[in-house]
C-alpha cells in the first residue's frame, strides 16, 4: 500500500468515526439553514463524505445531477418530522450529510 492509499484509508476511517445517528428533530434547524444534504440510500454515506472532503467536485456534481444528493427535500423532511425518524449523519464542513437510517 502506498502513501496515498494510506491517507485515503485514514480519511475514510475518520469519517466513519464521525458518523452517528440522530433524531430528525435535532437536525431540523440545520435544514432551515440550508446546510443539510440528503444522501440517497443507494450511496455509501462515507464515500460521499470522502468525495466532498477531498473536493471531488466532478463526482459530487454527477450525484447532484442524478438526484442522488439533494439540498432541498421538503417532502422527506416533513415525513421524518411526523415519524420522528432517526437518520445517519456526518459533518463534512460546511455541510451535514443525512441519510435514512433504514439503509
């Protein structure tokens, strides 16, 4: 394993350690501040976090264009509020990534 691979593994391990579950109600204020990004259940939350933290704008743009990352998700937010849903979260400044915990 070369140094670059080692650095990538370390960064991904850091993101894994910072990933946690949270009740949607704890995150609602961040949604109103437009700092949440909804990550599709088809994507790996850690991989998305790594792409954002490593400034892989081409990959992030592809996900955005395909609707796999959403900055506005009112219907989902309303559903999560009604059901008091628990979601996976990870902070990748300036964003907070969220994903349904049923994944």
